[in-house]
């Protein structure tokens, strides 16, 4: 017997011993660290604020039924029987399905045992891993890979918590809460997404923190949303790191009150692999932060380095590629505030537009901050730290930090979104279709105007298409089937899509 084999035998014996005597009969004890007792520390306690950690929205003890799912079973079978208040525990193993949660107050929790997770595997052909349209939904501890559409998409649900998920190579959007109020996206690791790794769309009161996003086209995107904090994220090697912007042609027309602070935004130089014509396909590789048409965006305390085009780009719609103008959205980013940030080695291989702008201001060096187009009432402090273009006429800010604002989350969960039957089509349109279709412009899918011309009085035809879409356009990706919606909802959303006029 060779030496190597003896070693192997020793290891097997050791594993056997450890397995029997240490772990075999120990049940999994699960403790919820977001609502339990806190460490009181050596010094006198200073209250219950969870500094540095984002508290949970749902802290009441869960009293509902716990449904366990193990490999070989379908998660969806448990979702079907679950009642509001229930928890679905998914044990390590491989699951290949789309989970659609259309009821309120369900917690979908992966169980992580010795590093092994429940893996949702789309095998390259399923579209979405987890979709929810209910309120008070928690999705946590999963590993999601190889879906074509979304890893986790929220469709008009309030009070969501999406945390501790690992998402790899999963289609168009990684975590995509659409039309939600009061929600948390924390401690997720996301990579390989062809649009945005984290895409907060048409939502309010949002906290995006402690996520790692990399090798995606857009890292974190706050779009047509208000009152959002993006903090303590590690955003690296995307095409664009953190984006706050308005997409024109969506039903919600504004983005404002966004704080981007204390993030690491490093080396976002990945080649752009966004769907041609999509908004993000226009982002120049090497963009740290992009602020487009969004108002009241505060940028503070970030480490922004090694982004080759610029550390921060601020632009209006008129100067941005792949955007159309929406008469109801102000195209200018107003009241942007740039506070202290560590900016280093940005703009070292910048785009011609930035170079030309620098020439007009007789600036030399590599740009940290580039502003193009109109921006009113914006401000900056300690501008001498940065190489800038377009901000010389910005005022000094009247404040120096955002330390008094801990969160924009609401004290209590907001009321669940009640949907009147007459509104089913509208809410589905806002919550689902508007993620890929705008009225006039090209997003992921073709403009709604074009669809209206095609289907005119044929709502049923449109409803049939979305249940089972066929590939029609060479220059667009496939449209994911919406067959998880029932026939009534599909017809209602079809009728609504044909009726919208903006
Ligand atoms: C993940 C992105 C995405 C979502 C969400 C989405 N679509 Fe699409 N849609 C597309 C793409 C991409 C195409 C173009 C497909 C093609 O031409 O092959 C498309 C095409 C269409 C068409 C054109 C059909 C035709 O005959 O040319 C209709 C109608 C449509 N979508 C309706 C909807 C409705 C209604 C919803 C919401 C329930 C919706 N879509 C949600 C991406 C999406």
C-alpha cells in the first residue's frame, strides 16, 4: 500500500468517527439572528438600533406551519398548500422549477447545512427561479443558477426581504423587486447577469446593503424609485457599478432621494454584454457610479477606484445613449450632492466624449467625475480632491454627511397592496411587463406602441402570445412565458397593455 493510500484510510476513519460521535444525531437548530436578543457588550447599552446591520422588517415570531422540502420534491407543491404566515424550508439538494408565490406572508428559506445549500437550477432553459406577487415575502439562503430570466422577481409585493442568496449566471435580472414599498435586499452575492444584478424598479423605501455584485453589466440599479439607501456593498468588475436613473416611458416617472454611501466600487471595467439596444448596453465599461436624470442623489463615503472611464458620471437623458425622451420625466439630474469619497485611479482609459469635455475646460489628468448635460442645484464638497469636468460651477453643499439618516425603511410593515379586481391588469402590467417594455422606447422587449399596432383589437391574441411566446425578432431576446399567470389575469393584462397611452 502506498503512502497516499494509508493517508486516505486514515481520513475515512477520521470522517467516520467525527460523523458518528459529533454530528450524526444533532438536530439542526435554527435561530433567527435578525429578531433575537442582542449582544449587550461590555459598555452600557445605547438602545436597540441595529447599527451596521439592517434589521428585519418582519420580527414577530412565526407561528404558522413549517413545510419542509427535500430533494426529489417540488417546492411549488408546498407553496400551493401554504397559508399566509407559513414557512417553507428547503433542504440542501437540487431543485429545477419556477416557484411562483401569489399569496401573502410566506417565508421561503433555504437551509444551509455544512455549507451546502438548496440549489435552484434552471438548467439553462427555465426562465424564472422565484417570482412573488404577494406582500410580506421573505426569500433567503438559496443558491440560484442558470435561469434565463430572473433569479428573484417581486411583482408589486410590499415589505419584502431578500437576503443571503447566491445567484450565479442567471439571465436578465438577478434580484428584481418591481413596484414594491418597504423592502430589503441584503447579503446577497450575485454575478454574471446581463442586465442588472440588483434592479430596484418603481419602488419606494428600499435598503440595499452588504451585497457583493460582480461580472454583471449593471451592478446595482435604482430605477424610477424613491427613498432608497445603497450602502456597504462590494461592487466590482461590472460594466457599470451603481446606477441611479430614470428610464423614460415607464408608468412611474421619477427617481429621487437616493443615498449611495460607504460602498466599495472598484474596477468596474467588464466588457458590456447587455442586450443590444437596452439602456444598460449604452453604459461605457469602466463606469463606477452613473446618475442619469435622477434627483437628490447623495454620494458619500464610497471607495471608488480603478474604474477606467470615470468614477462618477452624471448625465441627463439628452446625452445618454439608448434613451428616448419622455415628456413626463424631467431629463435632468438635479440636486445631486457629492460629499467626501475616496476616489483613486479612475478615468485612466476614458471615452472620447469625456476627453473632449476636459479640453473645453482646459483640464488635464484622468477624470474621477464627469458631468454632461443639464444638472440644476447640484453641489459638491472638497472638490479639490478629484479630477472633475462639468462641476466647477456646482455650489458647496449645505451639509457634509448623511449620518442622521439610518434607513428609509418604515417603522412598521406597510399595508399589503390590495388589488381591486378591476385593477388586476394594471398591476400585472406595472409589476411584470414594465420590467421589459416601455411605452415608446426599446427596453428588453419592443415598445408598447409597436405591440399596440400589432394587436389593436386583439387582446385575446396578445394574451395567448404571452402564455406561450414564440421568438419573432432576431435582434431581441426571447420573451419569457407568463403562463404562471391565470387566463383571466393574462387577458386583463393584455387589455391593459393595449389601452395605455404613456
Ligand atoms: C423579461 C422581459 C420581458 C417581460 C417581463 C415581458 N416581456 Fe414581452 N417581450 C419581451 C421580449 C424580449 C419580446 C420580443 C420577443 C421577440 O420578438 O421574439 C417581447 C415581446 C412581446 C410582445 C410582442 C408579440 C408579437 O407578436 O410580436 C407582446 C405582445 C408582449 N411582449 C407582451 C408582454 C406582456 C403583456 C408582458 C407582461 C405580462 C410582457 N410582455 C412581459 C420581453 C419581456
